[in-house]
C-alpha cells in the first residue's frame, strides 16, 4: 500500500510539472546578432510611439500620388524605459552591461493615421518585410551594451513578419519573427502606447 501511494504521488508530481510547463506564457524574445551571438531576452518594458507618415510616388501619368499611413515605432527592453519624451527617451543610449533593446517600425495601411494628441494604436494584422509602402515592417534593430560600449545591429533587407494580435492604447500584443543574414528576433511582445 505504501509503495502504491508513493507511485501515485510521484505520478501526480510529474503530471503537475508537465501541466505547469505547458501552460506558462512566453514573455521573452530569442535574439541572434552579429551572425553568431544567441541570447534569450526577458522583456521588462515595452512602448510604442505613434506618428503619421506621408508618402509620395509617381502616378504613371507625369504626376504624383500622395497618401498617408500610420507609423508606430516599438521599443522593447530588458530594463525600464522612459517614455516621457517619446522616441528621444525611448531610444536613448544604453549605459550598463547586459542592457538590450529591440526596436522596430511598423507602417499601417494606406489612408490610416496615428492621430494627433489622441494617439491611435496600430491595426491588428500582419506586417511584412517584403512589401513596398503599406502594412509593412519598416525597420528592425537590436541594441546591446557589452564590453563597456553600446552596439547597434540594424537589420539589412530583413525577411519575415510581425503580427499584431491585439491592439488598443493600453496594450498592444503581437509576435515577431524577422531575420536577415546576421540578425534575428523571434517571440511574443507586449507594449503600451505613449501619450
């Protein structure tokens, strides 16, 4: 009887551990930069800054077509970020070993706007690297502080997708899976929209 009770307790503990590990949500990013360095990054802070871009291009008849689109810059870091001055403070120079920031830009659909004083969160959906102007991943960068200095790893001709799965001014969630020849970012993210 004692042996059976011990075996049941052991099975219950193993099953509990399995359920626990399956149900934990991912709160980090997997990074590759400089062609070789792999790093798991726990995200402590995430912010997005909204603006509106104006595009102009030849219309084929000698004139130009103009259109606006919402543009959002995202900053995800393993340390606290200061959103008080928008992009200026969110992208400030890193100062301590181990600090890491992933930043990227998303351009919305044609005719969208990010608002003025009342900023608008990005629309849900897929933003791709392989499109020209709208609903696209505009840029991606990994910034690290290692060996006493800050180094930026800007993606060159990236491929992949950033998906915004839920979006409002209080919380924007999504999944990033973008890479180029030397760098990669993959995982889930959460960010708030700056005021």
